C-alpha cells in the first residue's frame, strides 16, 4: 500500500488499520464490478489487471470513458455526492481489486486531509479528460481520435521494461471502438492504414506505437472529415 500514491503519506499504524478493513475482490475478464444506477456503496482500487469505465446509450451503444490499471482507483464519485453510479465498471482482464466500504472511505478522507486532496485532484484530472474527449468527438476526425487514444494508452500504461511505446493492455478492436466512440469496422480500417504506413504494429493484441510524432499530428488535428 505504501507504494500507492493515494496511501503514500500514511504511517505504518494507519496502513495496518486500513489493511484490516479492506477486502480483496477478484473479477474475471468481462465480469461486471458494478452497473450505472447501482448504489454507490464502495470505493475500489486496482491491485492488478485492468478495469474499464463505460456508459451505455439508450439504443445499446457503449462508450468507454477510461481504462484503469494498478494503483488507480474508481467509484469515488458516488461516495462523494451520495448519488447512484453514473457509469458502469467492468474487468477488462482478470483483475484483483481492493474494496473499501462507504464508511471506511469517508473515515479515511476525513482523518487524512492529504488523501482527500489527492482524490479531488484525480476528479479534476478526469474532468479535464472528459472535456478532451468531448472536444475530440466534436471536432476531431476518426483518425485523430484513434491516434489520440493509442498515444494516451501507450504513455499511461507502457509495457514494463520496454523502451518502445507499447501498450501494456491487450485490446480488441471492439474495445478500441468503445474508447473512440466509433464503429469497429471504422477502427479496423484506420488501424489497417496506420499499420500500412508503419506508424503502429500489433504484437499479440498489444499495440505498439512506432511513429508517435505522426500520431501526435493526427491527434492535434481539428479537421472534421465526416
């Protein structure tokens, strides 16, 4: 726990008490952690594996808001505003999660103000990311959106002990489509173009960014092609 930024300032006694009240839950790939509309009764942190946070439209289309890896947390919003879950959470791959009840989470942030500040900072960062996604959807073309997602994932979740920009998660084209807010067939076409140009390669479902400068140019573009 000491290596997790959220708990880094806690002393050993506090960490020991925290360890006694948390529980560890395991989720298979594709298993739901919670659904939008569920009561917000727990706070989650990823120990290993990955989780995706997504929303579902009335006509059944999915939009992935973010992917979360080890050390990152989620589920705090419903605990802060006492409202139902605003999005759903699902294991992207086998995931082990640390779970804190509402009462334990409230006690934790009220007795450790530095942790409350870190939670607020993460909420602010996620709001900025949501604004960026809205901008991409409104003004960026599909190629730019795919480029932006690949760059973001490669920088946030690099494969360990590798110098290249290789995404640690194994992603399907459908999962990338959920992230970019477009159809899988469109993502397949764009990825094929990027591969043909030598900008990316795919190694056992791990995406490797070979020409980050070209993807940055596309991601920065605000020209709508559709």
